């Protein structure tokens, strides 16, 4: 349990190309949305975190280019600090700044327009320039190496992964923000265009534009605000080695560690029994079962069975990605904070058509950054 | 005030940013040995005995710096692979379909990500033995691509 609550949130709809708005205009959209959701004015915010990536924005110090839009640049220069990485890392940093004692409220904003750069060149740029980048490998090729390693280690099949795409794209039909929503069959996923074996087109998340914002408040003020607070019950962030070959890609020890730390803070002992809904970062279909194994929802190597047997279905015992997940909308960096927002809506009981059945005592949100999930942030939310 | 029809202007730009990256002492030794002799060197940690490929100045686990050089044979095991089908000519070293793999050289504890060739994609299996193919001496430039690719041990086929 922490002393920090989410008291406001907003996200844009996700689209392949938002040519009607620039980065700052998207940030303004979610800033206004989050303030309205919280019932607060801009002068109620005393700390700002902007999350962005210079390569995607095509400029240096991209994080400082959205200050006007999020309201941090006037009133004598309100405090602003920045993060490059997933939106969940911005959430954690925002919490830490409140817990320093210096601030009461924090607005965390994140944006990305995948449509405006070259996704493959940009993600090639995350690798080291001597040994890996000259090979031309990028996010999809690296993920394919991980998917193959995971399959071969535990006899998991491409069909197991296809069930995840079918589930999540189907769930997206209930989410007005989703970009890709469809009733699909496992056969359609299996027959989709080969991209990088074993991954096919429908195993991949789309390229998206979007933005999201969350307002955090300290316990001292959270209870006095109009909006019912959603408490951060546990949170942890861990990362692993830089070189792909240093890791056993069939495992994600950083996620294992982050989840155990977050569970301990929240007092969770049996995640499958105690967590009511999960929103995780499924940039590729194979990631959902792999991440669920490391989150302790099933034994190692059994992740492939979860979607196939319906355990993670919208009406199953632990709904996973009832929003449609990242497979249905993938504004990079934004997608982790979107998972937090979706989890918060589930705790509030305000997820609309995608609200899962029954009370939500604990909701888990998860963000990643780096190739093959190099770093992970796990967030446990509750009432 | 005059009016204009609504239009979304898209501004075309390009950033071209040259860099000269220092490889550092450890990688410089690795790259010159690769260029001049076609040899592959890893580093061994004096504390945990882990052998790293690519080599590191310090052991990332123990964070000690007195690592020692270990020559590794140009052979090892394919840990995972992918056949790339999509096309990105600005980036890719050859026309797709082509193959990436992670090969753990004999005696190393970590794998090297690289290209795989001289094999039909449907014959690829994790765990198969691979050997390194190098560029000819006069074509080597002190780059990781002086190691051309890995192929099945004992010679592959085109």
C-alpha cells in the first residue's frame, strides 16, 4: 500500500495516423480530459512529468516541447521533469516526487506518434552501435527471436499465440479507444502474412498515434478531492541485460522480480486468486502468456494454455486485456500508461462495455520498454 | 478576414546526424583481432568465471574489471532464429527472406546475435551446430560484419 492515488485520467482514441493534431495538441487534449475527470483546475497541479522519446518525435529534448500544452510553463515556471521510457515509468517517477514531500499532486502526460517516423529505423536505434545495429535488426526481428526461444523451450505453438490475438482483438470491440477491433478466428491469424517467423501479421500490434494523462495525489489531498481515488497498492520497476544474447529470452526475470515486489507491497500472495483483472503490455501475441508466467499466474511453460482454455477471456476467471490490450492499439510509451488507465477504470467500475463482471479489488497494470521486454513496471491498483 | 478550406498540412523533414563512436579498448581489441586474423575473443570474469561474448571491460554481474581474454572457437549452438520476410531496404543487410539467429559459441556463456545463411529456412532448428563464415581478409574492416554470418557446421549450402 502506498500513499498515492490516481484521481484523474484521460486518453485519446488510438489511430494509425492523427494528421489533425501535433504532439502538443494531443497532450492538451488529455491534460484537459484528466483535469475534468479529476474535477481539478490547472492551478491545483504542483508537479508535472512528461514522458516522450526523442527518436519518435524527431527532435532533441522532446519532453520539454509539450510544456505549454500540459500547463507547466507559466505561473513562475511550475515544476516539470521528464522521463524517456514507458508511461508506467513516468507514473512511478511522479509518485516518487510526491513521496519526496515536495509536492501534493502530479500530472503525468505521455505521447507518441508512430506514424511520423520510421518505426523500424527507430527501433534499430535502441541496439548497440558496434555489435547489433549493423545487422539491421529491430524490434520485430528481436521479438521473433524471443517468440521462437519461448516456443522451443516449452513446446508452445503458434496456435497458442493466435488464441491471444483472437481474444484481444475481440475484446477491443468493446473499447471505443481501440484501433484494431475484429472478430477473428485462429485460422485467420495463422494464415496472415509472415513477417518474421514465427510471427505473422496478426501477432503484431499496430503502429499508432495517441496520448494519455494521469493525475496523482498524495493521501493528504486525495481523499478531499471530488473523484473517488484509485490507490496504488504496489509498484516496482526492474530491468535486465542490454545484449539479447546475455538473456534467456524464454524468461523475464525482471518481470518476475518487479511483480514479486509489487505483490509484497500490496499484500498479494496468490495472484491468480486475488487479482481480478489484468492489463498487460502485449506488443506481440506471444508476450501475453510469457508475461503471465512471470507474473505468477501459471507455472513456467504453461502460459500457452491460458488463452486457449479461456482462463484469460473477458468472462473467464482472470480477464486479461479486456480493453483489447496493446495488440489493438500501440502508441509506444503511451501504451503502458493506457494499461494503468484501463486498470483504474476497472477499479472504479467505470470501464463501460469493457467492465469485467464482479467487484475489482485488485487490478494489475504492466508496462515495458526496450527489446523483448528489457524493463518492466508492475502496478497494482485497488480501492 | 479571408477563409481557407480546412486542410491538414504535413511537414516533410529528415534528420541526418553523423557520429563517430569510440569502440573503446575492449571492443577495439575484439574488432582488430576479427579483422586481422578472423579470431573471436570473449572475456572471462575472474570472480564468477562467466565468459561473455561480445567481450566486456567489466563483468556485468560482479562489476569487476580485471577480466581476462579467452579465444573462442568459431563454432557453437543456435539458440533461436527468425526468418525475416518484411522489407526495409534502408536497414536490412540483404534482400528478405533472410535469417537472424543467436549463436552461443563453444566455451561462451552468452550468445551472439548475428545473421545465419547457407541453409533452407525449413531446415533451421534450435540447438543445431553452427560455424562462422568470415569475409575475405582484404574485405575486412574491423566491423562485426567482418563475420559474414553463421552457417551449419561442416558447410552449409546455398
